[in-house]
């Protein structure tokens, strides 16, 4: 697998490192290698200016989204760019929740292969309430959902692509939308680590890197309202770490998660 799926391998290894339920279903030696190499490069780059490791910021975002999902108690979840995330496998253990995961064809096929390796994975694939769908979020139709999740995706979209995605999700009736995105003014100051991560991203993704046009949380909230969302809100990991019992709650990370409600929603 090339391109952005490498980032899915890194995050899948983070979920395994964090011992999150079902993460073991997606563990591979390749993902472990991507994890080890990336962490070593980041550690070397932060020797002079120590900062909280990327894997902890990612664990914060994943746990925050898990918390919001549990709170929303949805019956139908659509997870966009689900990659090799363990969330769908874990949540669909409840037969009352229909969980549809969408990602690019190569990643979805790889995920299916990984699940097919074990009896526990095959049991997930056999669930009538679990769907693994190949689709580009820019083109594939979105089914009805109570909750739409996009984790680790928005930072790769430029302004026009972001606006198109916001409009598409806003049209999903009844949906609450949850995604992560750290605005530029909350990113740690650029240094060796930032440049190392950016260089690694460009290498893995054939030139694509993080979009940095959103300066503040207010910019993101404004775009969400313009797309037709209501009840828009931003949550920083530091605001909720202790109350939500996030892993490594004492570590400061720049993780920001946004929530919004599609304007055509029926109130809960
Ligand atoms: C950083 S990974 C995050 C994966 C997963 N959400 C997680 O947090 O573990 C980014 C994911 O976005 C997917 N992706 C990127 N562009 C996409 C698109 N246009 N349509 C669907 N998936 C996309 C990649 O294939 C990759 O799996």
C-alpha cells in the first residue's frame, strides 16, 4: 500500500500500542515498522525541544471521538476515512448499532484481508450490522446516519475540498458530525519535529502534506455554519482530559475535536 494508507498503518499501530479494544485485529509487522521508524525520527527531531509524542496526541483524539460516540448513543454510524481503525469492530459488537466504514478501495480491501486472518476478525466481517465500503469521500454517496465521524482526514483537505465535504455531511439528515482538526494557531511552533513530520508525510503521500489555511477554531466553526450546521462546538483535549479519563490525561496535546449538527436534523 502506498500514499495516505501509510498514515492509517501508523494510527492502527498507535491504537494497538494504546491497547484499545479490537486493535489487535489490525496489527501487522509493517504497521509496527512504520510506527517505530516514525517515532524514532520524531524523538530525534525533538531532542532539543521536547514535546508530547504524536502517539499521545492521536490517542487523545481517538478517545475523545469514542467518548462523543458513546454519549450520542447512535443507531447508525458512518465513519469516513476509517482506515485501519478498530472503532467499527469494537462498536458493532452491539447488534443494535449499524456501523459503516468507508475508505479508499485499497485500504478497505486491506482491512478486509486483515480481518479475515483471525476467527475474531471473521466474526466481525460476518456481522449484519458491520459494513466495510470502498469509497472516495468526495464521490461516494453517504447513507443516512445519526453520527458521521471523520478522524484524521480533515487536515489533508484544502479549503474547496473541505467545503464540499462539509456540505455533503450537512445534507445527511439527522446527522451529528464529529471530526478532529488542529487550527494553525494551536499547533506547536514549527521546529525540527514539525519539519520531520511534514517531510515524512510528503514522502508517504507523494507530495501531499497538512493543510494549514485554518488559523483558529473560530475559522472552522464559521465554515461549519456556512455549510449549514448548527450547534457547532470545539473541544480541546486539555478541556476534557481528566473529566473524560483520556489515556495520558496529564499530558498536554494540541488535539481539537469539532462537533456539529446537520441543519436538517430531527432534534434528539
Ligand atoms: C490518518 S489516516 C486515519 C485513519 C483512521 N481514521 C484512524 O484514525 O485510524 C487517513 C485515512 O484517510 C483515508 N483517505 C484519504 N483520502 C480519502 C478519501 N478521499 N476518501 C476516503 N478515504 C480517504 C486514507 O486512506 C487513510 O486511511
